[in-house]
């Protein structure tokens, strides 16, 4: 969607196939993360949940988008992934349906996120699981974070937007 201006221009699919209109995210600070259950970065779920618990009452949300494009590290169904996250990490923020973040089948949301906040040296492709995008209350992308950026290091950036 080349004319998209904010996160409000998109929908995202929940496990079970129901679409969520992301216009509901306007007025909130949102962290969008592509995730995988069998990745070396999977323990970041703990840090993400801690961020969510710390800031959720101030208008902060996290949306996890499972992706199986990196080493086949997210092989399960949407329901299996959501259950894994809840049981193993106690996640209380939404885990959406599985998406592709690169290539011909990429989610329109991810196409927009990558164009708004390119990676190192202007690259647009997502390089690995747990790439994070911080979106301000106005629905615009503020910053992209690498998979190696730990969730606990994002607190100051989140606080500036709240």
C-alpha cells in the first residue's frame, strides 16, 4: 500500500482468521515485532512482556507477528504459536496470525514498516526474527530496532512517546 501514511491504514489477522483494524492503535504507542518460537532470540519474549506490563496502562501496546521465513523457526499454526507464547512466557499482549515479512507474500503492514524505517545502510529487508518497529501515538513509525536490541533497552524511547 504505497499511499499508506500511518498504521491506521492497515489490518492485521488474529489467530482464527479475524481481521483487526489497526486504526484502533491511533493514540497509542505500539511496538511491532516479528517473532519465532524456536529462535535464539525467543527469550526476548520475557523482556517484551516486562515492557508491556510496565507501560500498558499508559497507552503502550505490543503486537507480535510470528514469521517462519528465517530458518523455519516458527513452524506451528497460529493457535499453536499463541498457546506456546502464553504457556512458556505468560504473554498477555496479542500474538497475531503468522505473516511473511519479506518477498512477494509479505504483509502490507511490513512493506510499509520497512519503507518508513529502513535498516542499516538503507536496506529494507528484515534480516531476522525479533526486528522491532516503534510507532508513535500519531501512527507513524519512529524507529526500527535490530533483533539484537534487547527489549529492556527500548524503555527510554517508549517513555518519550508516552
